[in-house]
């Protein structure tokens, strides 16, 4: 069975652990570079991307995370999506640059503009699941404004991509861990298994 970690510096990492546990995976909390060594995959949760970035820098985790992502799958949600993006706006900030997307932070508005919505599934995820829509929780969510070559859109909302994949990596601008539906986490675990085979 794959060994999956959840970055546990800040944000809703415990909710991701519960989601993975529902699928039979006991995810470990990750706070140091050394803890990455034994993992097959990593989840970077939502939270506050600026705070998370400062913590990554203070713990000397930026380069180890980038190196990890060059070889193994990462699933980033909300702030995790921002950290994985190649380009970040509103304001501009450094990132891991592991996925060829441009994101705009807090693009849907402030906390009061957070929402639960139905999003439309596309491509491989729609085909595999046989479903057209799922629930998505958006909390101060970023918007993906540009997708590069090799980026596949798996779900969209109001015409914008909200769930994408590129190679081994998966990114959601919403919080799948806050919905009871485990479709997205299951899809990530399938990606992890495919990378190992």
C-alpha cells in the first residue's frame, strides 16, 4: 500500500487525513524534509498560502518539496494549488512551480464570499466515475487563469478550471476534504498507484 503524507505546517491537514482514512490509507503528518523520504505521495492542504510559504522557508522545506514533486505525486488543494502553480498573482509570490498553471489568489472574494457549489466533471474523471457533477466547497479560493501544455481539466465551475492534473500531480482550487464524497481523493490514490506500477 502507498505511503501518503499530508503537509502539516498549517491549514486543514487533519481533514485530509480523515478523507484518506475513509479510503483505507493511514496518512502521516509531515513537518520536516526527512519525513518526505519514506513517502510515495504528498497532500498539500488548504490554509493561508502566504503563511504556509513563510513556514516552508523557515523549516527549509521549499527545495525538498520541489525535489519530491519532480519524482513523486503531490495533490494540492486551495492554498496547496497556489503553492504548486508556476505563476501566482494578487499579489505575486514565490511558488514551487511544479504545475504549469497561473492562479489568482482569493479571486472569488473574501471569506464571506465562500460557498458550496456543484461543479461539472470533465474528461477522465467524468468517464471513470460515470458522474456529471459533484459538490465543492470554496473558501477564499484561487482561480486558475491559465493552463499550460499537458494540463488536463477534470472539473470546472463558472467556466474556470477548478480541478486539473498534469503528469503525476493533481490540483483543486476547492476543498474536497470538506465534502463527504471521496471521489477526488480516490482519484489521487489511483494516480499514485499508477506511478508506482
